[in-house]
């Protein structure tokens, strides 16, 4: 299965550095998943949206939960619907046709899509430890077997696969060997300004300077259980503008602290350090 090589060059609403773009393109060229790690709020999930926009491909998202299994991403055999149809189905319902009761999951739809897609497997480390291992064959061979039909489904096109992880669990070595890896480091001040400018282009420069100073000051506080993220900064700035907060206000206090600080213990710690939180 040979695919035309597409190149990711960033997008209008996603600030990607050269290393990240190089790793995305390496994964596309190799036909391997790109595994992206980084602390929450650094743009891992949005990367998949940016890649899809840049390459002009549809995006299919598989948002992993603690109960997610690999098989449900491929297909589900709806036994309950078949049983109901056999008991209550109307005239012309053929319950012997099992194909009627096979529902493709996100990965199954990505493999059978008529055009190449970007596949996002989001927060893979939320699932059971065996979940990544259970995907190895399908991600390698771009195929899966449906025993109920005794059929093997093979991909029409190899999807551009982006897998995100918050590093809550270690992933198996066999899985890691099959991925291109990139760690999204927390942005420095210059890159953070570029990110803010993309989302809030008309923001007052003095307010942005004061907000970034307070933001990095919070992140530097020793003992915080959860440091504020980039996405939370953007939400905070939006509210500051709506509320008419001035740069002088930020020098004296931390308004709307609940947008940045989400742990009661962290709030108590900051109050004890006279961070301007009432």
C-alpha cells in the first residue's frame, strides 16, 4: 500500500516549531503513528486538527476512556439488536444477515474510508495497559479480522495516525518501537506570545505582558499540584478582556484565579504566599 507523501507545514491556528513539523512529516513518510506526549494543555490534541487542516484530510477522533478496548475501535457486533429483530422485527428483516449488525468503530472507519484520513487516538494512557499491545497488529498491517463474517478488512489508505499521551502510564516497549515519538515541551515566553497572538490577535500588549508575568510566576511556585496550562492561559486572557481587567490590576491581585488554579490545596498554597488571591 503506497501513499503519496504529504507534508505538514503548520496551520493558521496552530503554532508548531520546526522539530514538531519534522517529526510529523517523518511519521507520515514512514507510515507509522506519531506518539505525542506533553503536559495537559500543550496542544497535543489540537495538533491532529492542525495536521488534518494542513493536509486537507478528514479527521476521525477516537477519545480513549478507562473502559475502552481495542476491539470496539475496530468493530462491534450488535447481538442485542439482532435478538430484538428476531423477536420483534418487521417483515423483510433478515436476521441471518450478520453483516447488518456489524458496526465499525473509529479505527475501522479510518481503515475503510474511501479517502485518506487523519486518525487521532487521544489519551491512549487512560486505557488498560494491554490496550496499546492489542493495537499492534492492526497498526502494523493496517488490517483486522471479523470472525463473525470470517472476513479480513484491509485498509484502502493508510491513515495519518496521531496518538496522544499525558504520560499517566508507561506504554509497552513493543508499542513504542512502532511509533515516532515527540515530546511537546511547555512553550517559552516568545512562543507563548505567538500562540496567544493566533487566538487573541487584538490583545493589548501591556495586558499580555502583565498576564504572562503572572502566569509564569504561578508556574514557578514550588509545590503546586497542577500548574496552569497554555489552554487555561488563553481562557484567562479572554475573561480578563471581557471583565475589563487592567495591567495595574494584575500587578496587585490575581483576578479570576479559578480559571488557572484548579486544586484547593494549590489555592491555599498561593494564599499563604500572598499571591493576591482573596
